[in-house]
């Protein structure tokens, strides 16, 4: 049972990391786009 909880916490942390990385990449892309325009 505890392994399931650990797995869920792992998935949650991974999804948080992907959210932060996605927002960072989109901010970077928007910055480059505004420089090009």
C-alpha cells in the first residue's frame, strides 16, 4: 500500500516539474517571438 502512495507522490512531483518546465519554455518562446516581431 505504501508503494502506491510513493508512486502517486512520484507522479505528482513529475507532473509539477513538467508544468514548471512547460511554463518556462512557453515564456522563453514568447520572448523570442516578441523579439522577432
